């Protein structure tokens, strides 16, 4: 069974005896973090990051880009 670690910044790592265990650890980490990524990417694609998270300049810029590229309509 792989051992999952985190460094001082919270970045995950995997210690495994072989490649199969390492990939099992990667799969577990991916499954653990994927829901947040999916929510953020969906909000970004709809141009709603600043509305849902915070009205910060970088998020407003991403929302404006999503609108300019017409991502919600292209996604539909």
C-alpha cells in the first residue's frame, strides 16, 4: 500500500514499493482533489468566479475573458 505524504506547503507526495502502488496513490489523490477542481473549472467556464468566490481583479479578468470567448454558449 502506498504511503501518502505532504510537504510543508501541503503538496502531496507518494512513497510506493512499485509502480502499481504509486499509480494507486495517484488515483486516490486525484479522486480526493478532483471535485474542487471540477467546481472551479465549471465556474470559470461560466464566467462566475468573481461572483462565487470574491470580486478580485484577477477573477474579474477571467470572467471577462470567458464572456469575450463566449464560453458558456460554446459549452452548450
